[in-house]
C-alpha cells in the first residue's frame, strides 16, 4: 500500500537559501516531495528522466527544473549528472523588499522545465551563489538576493519566455498562491481565500489575470486538480476518499469537476 508520500528535507534550518553542486551519482529515486521549500535544479550534463507530478521530462542539458514544495518528483538518471541545486525557503522571500525579484519568482514558479540556449553565465552564477552560500555570513543577504535575481533573469532571458512587464500586484498573487498551498483545508471557493487575504474576489481575480493571465478560479482549480492527480497516482485512496480530502462533500461533484478540467473521470485518469 502506498498511502503516504515520502517527504525529504535537504535544507538547513539556519539557512533560508542553500545552493550546492548536484550529486554526481547515477540514481533512481522514489516519488517524494520537499514540503517546505522551492527547488531550482540546473543540469549541464546528464541524461535520463525527471518526473514532476504526472509529467515526465527528458534530461537534455543544459536544462533547468523548478519544483514547488507541494509537487511530487523523482529521478531516473542514466548517466552521471553535473549541475547545481538551489533551495529557497519562504522566509528568504519574506525578507526581500525587491519587487522585481518577487515578479521573477512568480514567473518561474509557474514553470516546470526550461531548456537553455546558453549556459555559460548560468553556470557562473550558480557557482557564485554556491560559494557565497558556504560563507554562512548573516550580512551577505543582499549579495545572495542580487545573485538570485541575476540568475532568474538570465534563465528567463536565455530561455526566451514571454515576460509580462506590466506592473502587477505580485505580493497579493504570491500570498494567494502560498495560502492555497499551505492551507490545511482546501476549499474550492475564491471568496473564502479573498476573505483570508482581506480583499474582494473581484480584486483577487484582477490580480491573478495581471500576474498570470488566469482567473483566480482557474488558479485555484489548477492547484486542486494537481493535488487530485497526485493523490490518484501516488496513493491507493478511493475516488471518494480523494474527493473528501479535497473538501468535496459529494464525490459525484468531484468526478464532474475533475472531468471538466481534464477530460477524464478520476478513475479513468488513474487507469491511464
């Protein structure tokens, strides 16, 4: 039986940001999550597969992966990898007053993987962050903040994504995303989260559209469907048990909701 997901923690309690070289061993890991930090993984060498939730990505360096704390991932490495891993805790972002850094983090947190057209500067920035991280100096926060901002901007530049440069209320959107992922009880109700954020559903909806061109309801649905898929894939819980864990009072309502967004019933998705 696979009722519980493994939760791994590679962070250090005293550090809100940690960077280190990716371990150079060929490995296969069991599906797991990290629960309390955002992870950026950069590989300049290696081959195999990296699964994030229900999606499998071929490792085709230079490549970068982004794994949110609620996501489940695992590795099937076929050749020796080379690269870096950066772990970022919420406390680091809370301490930062740089709105542009927050905007960059919002952009990458909506991605899973980017193939890079140029990686020389990316490697150098990861190396600088790793060296600065090893100093364990309380006064080097502005340096790490600046290097992280440069790293994210460079990743997005060489991957050539479409960046929305319009001024947006990033703090509210990030707070909404964090509230969804951290709330012990999941509710499919935008008004509920708007009340917790001391705003109106209309304002929350407008903020989400400016930040990621999605309605607040769709941002919420994306999380609920992702969580449902994880439970269907990685646990043996029945469809009814999954529906109740996601605060659906009626399993038939959950089945219709899931099918509307995925095109499959929960059981059909589980059997794919």
